[in-house]
C-alpha cells in the first residue's frame, strides 16, 4: 500500500470524457468533494460525437460555457436528401421553443476541453492514466482500487462511485452487470474531412444509393464527418485511405464532393445495448457505460450529458443526508427508459441507410414520404429531436397538487422559459433562476396571498431548506415592500404567472436539472412534497 492509500472522496467519478466531466463539474459546483480519474493520457482529439441538441446547450449554458459553443459552432438548420444521385428533398427546420432554437455542431474533443477547463476552475483536476481495477462496497461506502500512472495501487474510500468509463466500462464489468443488445450487421467507415461542395453548410446531406448510403454530418470549422455502411463481408481492418473513400463517395453521391485534409479516417461497427441496471448499491453507471447505439441523429453524447445532470443533484442531496434511497433509485427509473428510446429510435433511423439497396420501388417511395412533415407533426418531431420533450411524469419524484394547471408545464416536464422579468432592477428570464446548483422555489402572490404573507412563507422555506433550495416570490409589480432578505421576481406583464397558470397564486418547485418537480395552487404545501417525496420516513 503506497503513501496515497486510503484517500477519500465523497463521490469518485471514473471516466474523464463528456459524461464524467459534466458530472464532476455539476457535483463540484454543488460543493461535493469529488475526484475524477481517467485511464487515457488526455482528451481524444478525434471528432467522435459532433452535435449538441438544444436541451444539452441549455444545460451547458447552465454551467456558463455555452457561449463559446454558440460563437464557434455550426447550427444545424436542415437537410438535403438524395436518392440515387438526385436531390429529392431539401428541408429548413423551424426553430424550437428554446434559448437555443437549433442544435449546434461542435466536436466532442472541443467540448471536453471546455468542460475540463470549467472543472479546473472549480478546483478539480482530472487524474489521467489512472484506472479502476477493483471495487467493493457495503452500506457505508465504496472502496475502490486504482492503478496509478507509475503502476502503483491507490485505495480510495468514497461515499459513491459513478462509472462514466465508456462502452467497455471497467465499472460495469467489476459489478457484473450485463450489457444486453446486438451488434449491427454492417461495418461502417467514418471520415473527418473538408468537402469542396459544402453548401448549405448548416444542413446535413443524406445520400441513399443502390450501392449503399452516405451521410455528410456537419462539423464546426467548415468540416464534414462522413459516415456510411460497407458490404457486410468487408473486413473493416486497419483504416481506410482518402483515395478509397473518395472513390466510394463519388459512386454514391454522383461525384460532386471532392474530399481533402483528412483529420481522422476509421472503420467501426454499431452496437445497440442498454445496461441491465444502472445502479448497484452505491455504484452507478452513466453515459456509454450504460447505453450505446447508432451515431445517426447525434444523441449519444447528449444522452450522457443528461444522465450526468440527472444524477448529480440526487447524489448531492444524498451526500448531505437530505434525501432517501428512493431518490437515488429514480436515476435509473428516469434515465433508463430514455436510453432505451434513443436506442430504438436510432436503430430505426439507421435502418434505411443499410437496407435501401434491397428496397423495392414501393418501399423507396414510402421512405421518401416519411421524410415529409409539417405543422404540429413537424414541431413535435423537432422538439423530440432536440430532446426537449423528455417526460419524467411517471417518476416518483413528481407530485402534482394542481392537475388543472397547464399540461405543458406539469411535473416531470422541462421548465418553459419566460423573458421580460425583473430582479433587483435588472431585466432577466426564468432560466437565469434555474441556472444555479439548487432546487428553485417560486411563490406566486395573489390578492388572497399578499406580498407580506409570501415573504413569511419564503423566509420559512429558506430557513428550512436554504442549503439546497433557492426561494423567490413572484409579484406583478414591486413597490419595495419586501424585506432585503427575500428575493423578489417582478412579472410585470404576467407572462410567467400566465404561462404557468398561477395568476391567482400558487407555487412551483424546479429541480436543479431544469424539470418541474412539484406545483400547487397553495403556497403553504411545500412540506408535503419534501416529506413525502424527497425524504420520506
């Protein structure tokens, strides 16, 4: 046992890629003692994942790092669809109702650089070339054995451990958790290159061809990530060269796309898997350690980001002794169905790229028709694509004492933003109050519930739960009657109270990951939620 033996951490994060970095940053921001280790020497420079959806951008904004992504990334606003060399459709996507109305292409490597910088700013360094090689646990904690860069062992005592260590997760293997699923029939090629014909640069190109298909995804910096299936008997050994790929792309696209400046050329195979379970006692799985699927539609990195944000606040409350074991169980019950849905949807989205060569003319016509959406169907598709329609309504963490209020802001759904508010004399929007590390409680005043009464309730809530909850009262106008120790949000146009249906008073409680947790038409019922849901018994 070396000099580093028996070091402790409240949470040990294993894996320093996107999911692990996001989780560690969220935990550190909430004051949790966190360590993060990673078996690699540094960030992988290759452009694996490429697209950040609107919901992930909101969560990155929550950490204060979305501005750089927005400034230097490439928005995705449409698609060009080709069949057998002929363009058959070009779409321009309508914006979604989000601070980030379109997804943005931004390489995973660059994003991980931003996340690691944020983590360093919070006082946590990624411990590289450090592997998890053993773990055991009991009701009091986890004992992890790490192999350090010099080959020595370190023994770490931690309250909780989260495996964010990828598809070949050591954490999952050490726990003996199965990873059921299938591997796709076809090998694929991938190329990170410059394409001479790149217009429009904010659209992805989908070439369906009788020989096989090609997708031109967008990357920031004017580059393209080009992906396509190969024959099922292709060896997929070694790596392709640019001349071979150019020849293949020419055949499948019609020859109008000259490729150059290859930054990464590789073969890969798609697997579709979801871990049998996400939790084993005090150990959890997140990101690719818990689910893998097709890269088509770009949901892998985003799903991991949301795993991290869902789990971080629950671990924080557990570390502080605020919450019950059932809240930790909710991580799996909320996130595993999301992953299964992503696996199913990406498999369905990928299938045409593989089966187009063997389709009949009728099947191809039906496929083309399926790309046409408009009206409410298109809006619903866009919200789903941008991951804004995730619904935790069936979770035990949701409680609704006002089911007659608007259904699109009920518990389990993401909060809807509202602008035109004022706080301390400064214009702001709702999401600014949901960007902190805590739960956020809004108490809406009414004629029967005066500002004075709301201030008393706000002060009581802060005294009882202030270590993990921010409390604000919402008023139509501020006459200065509230004491300095009560936060007042002014809603001059009643946009906030109107959207949330509480013009006559009530309360909303939001989770740190931005979802509605609880609502009531009364402002004195918060204790019901805390006692019955967050810390029962």
